[in-house]
C-alpha cells in the first residue's frame, strides 16, 4: 500500500471516528460536556475544540503547498485560531456541524494529493513563530496522529461520563487482503 493510500485510510478513519465521538458526545448535557475533568484541555468540549483548532492550524499550513491551494481554499478562509485552547464553538451542535464539514475537506484534500506531493518540504512557522522545514508526508502523519491522540483522551472522558463510543480501532476499517488468504494464521 502506498503512502498516499495509507493517508486516505487515515482520513477515512478520522472522519469515521469523529462521527462516533460526536454521536457519543451528543448523548451528554451541555453541563457534562463543559465540566472540567482535569484533562489537558479541561473538558470534553475543550478537547474537541482543541482538535478542531489544531486541524485548522495544520490545514492552513498544508494549503501553502503549491498543489493544495485549491483543495484547501475554503479552509484558508477560516479565521486563524487565537490559541491552542480556544473555544471556537461552545455548543456541541455547531461544533459537530463544523467538524463534519472539516472532515469532508480533509478527505477531499488527501484524495487530491499525489505521491510526489508528499515528498515536498514544507516551510512554516509554529505557533510560537519558530521556523521549520519538514517533509510534507511526515507532517501529514503528525496531523493524523495528533487527532488520534486527543480523540483517545475524549474517548476516555466520554466513558467516564457514561457515554460509550464503541469500537475505535483503525483495524475495523482495514479490508482483508485476499492475496494473503493462504498465509498461515496463528491460533
């Protein structure tokens, strides 16, 4: 499987998992969602907003890639986040609607990338203004890993609040490989 196909799988996983997370979060009251649970971003709502902010920051950086200006144009029109802990939406309905829209943008962006695009070196400044030059593919991997990391936190917070997310494994989206059907399987 090519690197691009791995990223397509991760984009699909991201969209699927966010749908499950937001469905579970929708079972809770606004009070439960905003309750400080001593997580890094405080609450379920705070952590979900952080993922959205992080995604927005990275997608705006990714949009500076010469072949991505069109595919991420709508994202570049979003306001720049003011901090990594910014509450962009304080209600789950608006946050969920924007999340679903952003996930569609991510899936479309990844679908338009080529293997050659992934070799590009992206020059950007982090949120503290420190310049960096890193391989695009490594940054895309970080982007998806960051989402997974914080969704894991949200999943635990939701579980503590009594909401079940269900299956969260990427394995659920990986198709069987028929060419490996004759491979010996461990008992």
